């Protein structure tokens, strides 16, 4: 039997890939909205998620393709650098446990009064 026809392998490999995606996207879906005040939460989370998808999903394959044509080991270095940059960004994110949900106050309302500061 050829390797790609092994039914166990056909089931295990996609399951492992989906498990890795769940480990990444599960916490991101919960944490990303926490970074924004209630008034901006939906827009901020949506914009951040989609901007990350465009930059990571469009730019990286183009860069890797150019690197692979010139120097294959550079692809591994690029992927390692990208992983380290991602780790640094995650470590720089703030803790949101004690954050006020109304951190961003709306401007003057219909009555012309600014929202009181707490």
C-alpha cells in the first residue's frame, strides 16, 4: 500500500493540523476583543484580525517564494524570524484582567455634556 493511501494517515494528519489551528485561534478569538474598550470592541477585533490575515496571509507567501528562488535556507530563517517576532508581539500585549470595560469614553452626547471620568 502506498503511503498516501493509508486511511489512518489520511485521518491523523488533517486532525493534527486542525488541532494546531484550534490551539492558535481559540485563545485569539477570546483575547483579541479584550484588547479594546466595549464601544470599539467589535470594530477593533475585526480590523485587527483581518489586517493580520492580510499581512500574514498575503505578504509571507510572496516573500517566501522570492527567497526560495534565490536561497532555500533563507526560507527557514525567515520563518524562524517571523515566529520570534510573533512571540515578541504576544509577550508585549497587555494583561486585560483588571481593565475597565468602558476605558474609552464617548465624546459629548446629545445633551452636549461629556461623559464623566471615573
